[in-house]
C-alpha cells in the first residue's frame, strides 16, 4: 500500500490553490459559485466513472503508487480526489483565460 499517488494529487491541488489565491481566479474570486461548480463537476465525473465501470469501458489499473483502497469495485479512493482536482484545475484555467482576455481587451482600448 502506498499513498504516493494520493499525496501527489493533493499536493498538486494545494499548489493550484496557491495560484488561485494569488490571482483570484476561481474559488478565491467567488467561493459560492466555485463550490457549486466543484460539486456539479464532481457529481458529473463520478457518475461518468460509475457508468463507464458498469458497462466495462475501463477498470481499475494496478500501480504500486496507489493505496489499494476501493470504494466500489474498480473505483479507487484516489479517483475521488482526482475528480475534484480535475474540476478545480478546469475552473482555475477558465479564470486565468478570462483574466488574460480582460487584460488584452483593456490594452486595446
């Protein structure tokens, strides 16, 4: 059992949080909206994963870096953290691109 992958996902999420905090791109811009988006994204991707597992599109891969803890057949603990991370990164990137477009627009004027 290893916690390496889970720690990596959590660490990357923390670093993304620092970027978000510094430039107020997503959660630090509007916490309520970010929480709703994170919850909606989490539910969407969790359902996506469960359906894909059920119909056999994919299954759990083996890795010595994973905990080995399964919350359901072929659904590792790390997947839940990855889903949150994926949704958070998407929100931060959206905020970054919106910021860059606003800056570009203000330079044009």
